[in-house]
C-alpha cells in the first residue's frame, strides 16, 4: 500500500469528526482545508523506518502496556553534555533496563529566562549547546535500533517572549498580537484575576504582565517571559500542530503535552480544564492517528487520579494515551513522613478501581518540586490540619523535625502563609546524604533499604514506572546551583544536578551504596519484566494487614498471586495476615508462609505463588 493510500485511509477514518470539532471551535473551512493539506505533507515527509514502526504499532496497539516498560527522565546536558553524548551513553541506559527515555526540555530557549527549558523561543531548533535537530533525529534512530523509545515535552500553553511571534507582537503587528492575549487597559486583566488562580503567587504573582514600551498587558499565567497562546485563534492551533508534527517526524515516540489543562482561556472562569481543552486534545489524538499513529500522547495534568480521568477521553473518542499519577507521588512522601499509609491506601484503591484502559506513569520524583496537594478533607478527619501539616512535612524533609534524616530545600516558600513545596533527590530524602555525611554505616543501610522499598512499591503499582536519572545510583542533592547566577533562586536545581559518572562506576563495587541500590533495582526490574502478573491488565488491590504503617498490595492474574508488603515505619512491624499455601520470596528465592509477617524497618517483601 502506498503512503498516499495509507494517509487517505487514515484521514477518511477520522475526517468527519475532526472537521466537526474544528468547525465547532473555529467555524473556518479554509483553515481546516489548510490543516488537512499540511497533514498530508507531514505524512509524506515521515521517514520510511518511522512509517514501518507506525504500521507495526497499529497492528499491536497495546505495545506500551507491557510489564517490560521502564522509563527514565534526564536532562541532556546534565547526563551526557549533548545529544551526541546521550547516543554514546545508550549502553549505560540499556544496562539500567531502561527502554523509554524522557529528554527534558531541549528546544531553544533564552538563557536566564528559560524556566528550565519551558519557555520555548523556537519549536524547530535545539539549544545550540545541546546540538542540532539532525542530531536529535540521529539519536532517535539509534534508540529505535536498541528498542528504546524517546519522549519529549511539547509546551503548548505559551511561548517565550523571545519567540518570533512574540517579537512581532511586541512591534505592534496585529496578526501576531492576536496569537496572544493583549489588552490596552487593566480592566479585563483585573476581571480575569478575580476568577483565575495564580500558578506561582510568590515568585510570579498575577496572571498578566504590563509591557510599558507597548502600553499593553499580556497574559502570562506562569512567568512574565512566558506569553500565553490564544487557542481561540485557529492560526495558533494550526501552526502549533505543524510544530507538533515536525517534532514527531524527528522520531519521537511519546510527546508530553505540558500544562494541558491551561490551554483554553475564557473570562469568568478559572481558565482550567474547560471543555474546549478536551476538544483540542481529541483533535491532537486524531491528528496523531492520521499522520503518525506510532506516537503516544502523555498529558501533564496535576490533579487527583479520579479528576484527571476525563483526559483519557472515552473508548470511542480517546484523548491522551497516558497521564501522570501525581497525587500518589505526593502522598507517598506524606506516608514516609507520617509513617501512616491510610491516605495512600485510599488513593490507590481509587486508582485500582479505574478501568484498565487508563494508563498512569508512576514515579517517586521528577524534575519539578513536590507540592503538598493532598486530600486535606480526609486528613483533617485524622487530626492533620492543612497549614500545620504542610509545615510539618516541610520541616521533616528539610531535616528540621525530630530525628528526620531527610535532606532538601523548600521551593516557593511563602513567609506569609508559610506554604511551600519541597525539592530533593530520592536518596537524600531517604537519608543517604545525612548517613554518608555522618559516616554512620547503620544509618546508611537503613537509608538504602528505604530507597529500595520505595522503588519496589513504585514498581508494584499498575502503569509505567519512571526513574529520575541518578536515582538508580543513589545520587545526592547538588548544592552547586547556588553558585550560578541564573539558577541560584530556583531550588529545584538541587535535584537537577549533573550526573556523577564517577559514582556510576561504583555501581559494580560490592558494598557501596551505589552498588546496593543499582543491583537491588536491577533485581526488582528483572523480576517485574519476567512475570505477567505485573502487566497493566492484572487485577490489583490493597490488602488490609491491620497496621497503618504497612501497605500491602495484591496483584493477580489467571496464573499467579503476588503480594507486596511495604513497611513505611522506622521500626520493625508485623503485617497481620494469613495467606494459605507456600509463597516464594522473589528477592531471595526462598519459600515462606505469609502468616503474620514480620517486616524490618522500611523493608519490603515481594512474594508470589502459582494458582
């Protein structure tokens, strides 16, 4: 079948719905016709090996749902200097069992006003220090040869003020001003501010920035140098879709839609999660299936699991292929500090009760801070009030509460409300940093055990586990960011430090913390990869063991019954349970009975038996 014929067949499958949705938003037939012409052009430009991969994945649409999927997030410069360096380091990533690499923002953005790369100045250029677009395509091809998928961020909500459109808008060009939200008096911005929450009330208060040289206000939901795009303008939608497809054609497998709930603005609303957002995401899904059906959409939606569900769409009209499990991540660390798993268990029950088609990405931490957006209505019923509890969590993880061994720093600390978020690497939050500083071997073993317990718990969840680069060797906080002028005010760089290759070499030195964490993780990943009970279609439940410090998770399919027991306490505890039959301890290979099981402080058990 020729490329033209394949394209026409895919377009025919989606044309009527795509046109209906487009006309509902824009009522512009000419712009829709242009969009279809461009889709055809991008389909023809797609490399042969990518078209073959598209067809292969169309025939196996569940390709990303297997128990072998394991991702890693990394910054190109921190990990290997540039794109060519990442290509050279693919053997290392393979040794980590990773088959999906999320490259953190790498498109051109202005130094000092980049927001970590999320202020994009050019969607078709790589940051010069990282390489060129041709090198990105070469990396993608090398990854595909090793069965590794690539993920990137597509920043839809805004551009940098240095973007070509923004520069022309600043010059007063009406066509380009209409691609943003410009107002020549404060009345409309003030009206927006009455209903729209602030994203960064401390570091970037307000939702508009006044451009004195123009005499205009421009909408800037995030930072003053990030101008919100106006998706009510069909030219914005079309051009951003052309950028999206250009990047897909470089060989991307997963495209993360950044800040997707924000992309449609309407006066008198919170400008979050409006119905038109879902129309746009649905159109993006169809555009993918027409031009590049091997590409997946990952939505960044920071809400409770039951509230993000609409972003999956429906069986008949799907939207995102996968979403982040943000709430469970934050609640995990709450459980570490409180040694109380009740809220975590409640939220896991909600996630486990969702349809198996809904796929989440699970992680212990990412490039961003940890915000304490917990279920305070439930917590208050247990005596944990919001303000006091956030203060406790931040004191605990900065090592200022009791015997806490965690180390890290606050982000967006508000001295008035005393509200803040938290930053730190997994190992430092688990106490590896403080134990090494104190040269306390007993504390170090405890911290390593906690680190591995948390990773084992993450790998037990349904969905795709994502590691953050450096966590596989227990990398610690990097305080050197304070010496760099354009980073010193942003404490998130404490866990965005350069990858320490000299520490990676220690992963083979018996007895080092790097070796213990790396080998322990490798063993967990090997077990997960080899057993179908870890597939996303397995049944998953929590199991009440009559101790609020112990989380017990049961997974089962027709072949196997798996039980994971995780002690969030710093003392030895008993999981009160009575499972019939003899189980195999998957970490030691020994047979054991699961009757009133003793679990060491911050320890875990993975056990299984055939049905």
